[in-house]
């Protein structure tokens, strides 16, 4: 997939495109319905499927005190867009100056002049341009004069609550509440946090449960503190290797039993003590929430609870095929 970090990166000999627009935070099932339609339309038109997205999130620029926590890093978002079949992504740096573009200026400079769009595919609630003054009707009016078709899709599917939409806002709330199974319903896959395995306090190994600690510069929104059933994916290992996707018990929190202060994501690969993962790039996928983080009065009671957690993880994960 081609990745353009501004209009200057777009090839001058770019052919026809089918374009969509959005923040795509999470690349959830609602996003994927739109993106899949873009890919299909592009194939029918012998065109390149292109997604236009923004970095940072517009709200972070316009209303910094109301900026939502990102479900995905930019690179995670781009990887997810590629996995759907998008052929190129234009990442536009969102600034206060850019936010002053009228809908007409944005569409003509980006969709028409830069990308040569033959069709634009969006959700019916899409808004763009200064003060979000552009909508689907604006696109249709401009498409009629500038030579591109507009395909507007209804909201697709329902969220966790009856009648709710699949949305990044709902997804974010579920993750932050620790409702990772609900988040997976919205995503169509488990939520993941990606990072490099680093050395921790080595207490897990001393207790018989060695854990892979993710670096503090991990990518992806971290769920609420607690213990989860999940998968540890070794991103540098061939997908056909059975040691790529490993069942895991995942802990998020500060280790209150040991008076810890740094919030960590760490994963114990079930029944494996032979792995040396230090320095590896991994993803931790969250499948189900087991319990909140607890402070134990003794090491013995902690180890007893860890054994119960591991058994529950075995039961939950035994019936699931990893990503």
C-alpha cells in the first residue's frame, strides 16, 4: 500500500481513483463496510482505492481539552487500512489553518486536483470543511460539476446496545471500561496493543509465571486495569509458524501487591517458560475480561489466584482461533 504523508507525495502520473474520507480510528466494522465498498468500486472502475485521513485528530487541534484518546496509533491505522485492501492512504496534517478550508476548497484541491477521483464513497453522516459545513449534499453538488460520482452509505449494523451505531466513540468507551469482548464485536476482531518486549521486575518468573512486559511507548489504547484472556502475537514470526500466535493471560495495572506505581501491560504465555521474547515486537490482543486488579495480602494468595486466572484463560481461549 502506498502511504502519502501530504499532497506532495502523490505521484504526478496517478491514474483514476475511488476515494473515501475519515479519521478511521479503530478501523471498526462500520469503517470496513465503507472501505470494502471503496475497494469494490475501484476494481469495477479499474481505479486505485484511496483513503484520506487526518493526523492528529481534528478535535485535538480545534478543542484540545476535549480530544479523545486514540484507539490506534497512525501506523496501526495504516496497517489496518492496508489489510482491508486499500491501495493508498493520503495522511493530511490537520492544522488550525487547514481547518479554515471551505468544503469546496477541500474537495477540489484534494479529491479532484490531487487525487483525480472518479467516485467518492462516504457514510451518510460525513461532515467536512470549515465548521463541518460540508455534507453528502455538498459532495453531490460538487461531483455534478467536477466529474465524480458520490456513493453515500447508510449506517451499517448495530453496536452493543440495541439501535447503537458502530462508532469510534462507542469503541473507545468499551475499551476504557475493560469491556474488551464488546469492543471486539464493534471491531470484528480483538483489540490489540503493540510494543517491544522489555525487561520488567522479573517477579513473574520468580512466581512461576514469566511475563512479557510491553515497552512504555506501546501503541494502541490500553484497556482498564485488570486481568484478561488474550493472545500474544510475535509480529516478526512467519504467520504459518505455530509459535506466532500464543494464548496468554494478560495483566494491565501497577502491581499493587508489590506497591508498584508504573502502569504496565504484561502477558504470560500459557504453559510456556522456554520463550526468550526480549527485544521482539509483539501485539497483545484482548479477548475477554477476567477480573479487576486486586491487592493480595500474601504471595501465596496471589499465586493461587494466578493459577485460577490461567485456568480460566485456557477454557476461554481453547475454543477460539487466534488472529
